[in-house]
């Protein structure tokens, strides 16, 4: 008995050829998941939001703001008290007007 040899890559290409754009995007996202499954398993599930397209878009905008100088000051983790004090001062200044 001969074994049936399947070329999986060709089969996948045939399957996706007639997909809608949205379905093709889902296939691409699934492929990405498969490729990065090991890395994803190492990420704390409570931090997965960071890797969502929406969050990454917000990160990109924040980086653009930083490069363009549209931030007032960068705060370190140890400088958070100053950060909140600066926010409070800003609110006090606005409320005095």
C-alpha cells in the first residue's frame, strides 16, 4: 500500500485563496499565534493586554509624542510621588484661574 503524501503548504494556499480579507486576517493572526506560542506561554496572563494591537497602537502614539517633545517630563518608578505632586499642582493652577 502506498502512503499518501500531502503537501501541506500547497493545501493551505488553496484553502486561503478564496477567503475574504477578514478571514485571511484571522488565518494570519492564528499563524502568528502558532509561531510565537512558546513566547506567549512565558508571558504573565495578566500582562497579555500589552501585546494587543490596540495597546501597541497606543504605545506607538506615546513613543511619537515622546520623540516630538509632547511630554512634560519623564518620571522614573521612584519619581512617582513627584509625578502625582506635579499633577496636583497643575490642577491647583487650573482651578485658580
